[in-house]
C-alpha cells in the first residue's frame, strides 16, 4: 500500500500536491485542511483518510473525526492533528498512547517535519510538516511510504520551496 501523508494544507491545493496524490494508493491528511475543496480534490482521485485540525470549521468537523484510528496492512495507525511528540505527547492523547500505543502515530499542527521512533512505547511517530502556503515553514513538505505485511518501507520526504 503506497501512502501519501500530508498535513496543514490551509486551503491550498496545487498541481505539485496532486501529482503525488495520483501516485499513491491512499492519502492520509493530518488536519488543518482549511477549505474542503482540498479534500474533495484528493478524494476524487484516491481513497482519503483524515482528521480535522484546529483551524477547521464545522463542515470539516462533520466530515472528519478528531482522531482516526484504523488498521492498514496489519499495522495499527492513529492520526490526530495535535498530538505532540515522543516525551511530550499532548495531554489529550497521552493516557491512550501509553496504555495502547499504535504502531504508527501521526499528527500535524507544528509545521515541522519529524519522523521519530519512540522506543519507550515501540511506536513510530510521524509528522509530515506542512504542505500549504500558510505558516512559518520555509519548505513545504509531505511524506510518502509503503506499508506491506505490518512493515513500513521506502519512506521519503517530498519537499518544495515556498514561493
């Protein structure tokens, strides 16, 4: 399963993003969608899983959950927008992540690309950074990877200068 992971589009969609959407089997959006036209364009091309973020309105909150936990190719995946990071998980997720850690924990919000193996709970933490134009980030980033039979492989960063 080829996954494109993105976050913090903040209503921005362009051909750069859509090129990678078309190459994926599924697209996962970690919140701060902005205008639902973004997710509508993605969903018209590929299966989409997502969550709402702190900037998202009631329409996004009705269409997407705050937390999305599911199984993909034998791996337990948990996506939420504001999740923190290893050693500093957000208080809203902290009890469950320590009691019932997923294989992969995905969040957005920080606009900082980060992939960290949390060895304390045997969980891979992923934040794809921000692919939108709004925010302090200098590079727009996404992640893509494959999941096969309970293993992640071919992880790569996709980046583009903000212009």
